[in-house]
């Protein structure tokens, strides 16, 4: 079985940054890109808040630049998906989608988190052209425009309030007849004159030429007073949660109830020695590229420290 000193699983900002730092520390890291090379950022149409890039660029372009920097340091990048892990003992063992296996002294898990979608074909059709799963990332592009946010929890209410400071109008589309958010978040939404809550409303589709121009909605679906109508909007934000990509590690790694990996004392250290978590897989709060990159740096530094003490 192939033995790797520092294995990095995932290739978003966290994984690539970890690879850069690990390589410079002579850890001979190997990166497995996973199911979405470059991570979620590759489906972001425009980025203008990543330091060092004063001109806007696409998420795909940014991740390609990161990848080039990784290869510059001689890091081996493999286009494979991790399908199984055995963290019961050291060295840790991993199986990939081509049935190859490796063992590793240290592991940096940077597998990210996937935004939950409604399951509409239009979501993929308009992704990056009016559909977004991150108000902080994309809200700036909807200044003085009309947007809708889907969801009824704290995340949705927070995103609606954030967008209300930028957009001319925010519709909060809520499937239930009530908000699930905390009382204080509910109050903030209800007190904001720029936000209109559409209770008992489902989204059935989106429409527009070249980008989102509106949503097909249905009020009280299946009830006697069901009503279908179209709502003109410029942007459609999903805020129904994220699913951390941690399932194959969960038998051994401590996570919260949602699946986010729990790290210790503001470090990327997990409950297992030599196993570190970076990026969105361990971040239910910020979910920003620059934060993920910083955590990748910390994970590589911790891996270096661990190997220095144990080899």
C-alpha cells in the first residue's frame, strides 16, 4: 500500500492552500481533488472580494490560479474521489473510486460543504446567472434590485436582512406558515421594511432569458385556495442549509449534529491525532473562500508540527 506523509483530501481554497504550505514545509503532500475539483467556488460567476485580485474574476479562474501555484511547488494532484476511510488506527487508510488505497501519517480533510437545493432543474440552469447559495458572496451584485430568499430558519433570515441593506426589495419565501428562526431573527425580519415574507409558498420554477427574471410560485399548494403566480425578481438565493461532506469520516471523527467536523480551541485539530479539518467541512458559520484558505494554512502548519514531534 502506498504510504503518504501528508494526505490532503479536497481541492477548494482550503485544500490548495494547505498543499502550498505543506509543500514548502517539505511534507511531500498529495492532493486528491474529489468530486468537484476546485470546490464550490468554481460555480461562482464573479469574485471581487478575494485579496490580491483588484479586478473581478470568476471563481473558476481563481481556483485555476491556485491550482497552478500548487503545481509550481511540485505537489502531486490526483483526480480521484475518496470513497472510504479507516481511521481506527495509524497510519490512516483510505480507498478511492478506482479502488486504489493509500495510508497516511497525517490527513487534512478539506472536503467542503454542499449547499442544499430545492431540486429544481432551473437551479442548475441559472446557477451564476441569478441563482446563488451565498448572499455574502453575491449580494453586492444585486444592489437596488429585487431578490428572493428561500428558507425560514436563522440562515435565511440573516441572509434576507443582509440583502435588505443592498437590494431595493427582498422577498422571503417560506414553505411553512411560520418562521423557524430564533425570536430575535424573526423580529429583525418583521421589522425590516425592505423584507416581505411570503408564508405557505413554494417555488416551482424560475424563468428568464439569459438570467433569472422571475419565479413561478404557488401559495398553499394542494389546498382549496391554492394559487399560482409569477413573481418578478432579479436574484434567487437559497438559504435552506448546507451539508458538510464528512460522511465517510464520521464513524471516527467528532462532528456536530449536522455533520460539521468539530475542531479544538480555534485550531484545525480534530479528536484524532494527525487528522486536521480545514474549510467549509468544519465551518458552519462563515463559509468564505478567504476564511477557508486561512484554515488550510493552519492545518498544514499543524501537520508540520505533528510530524516533527512524531517522526
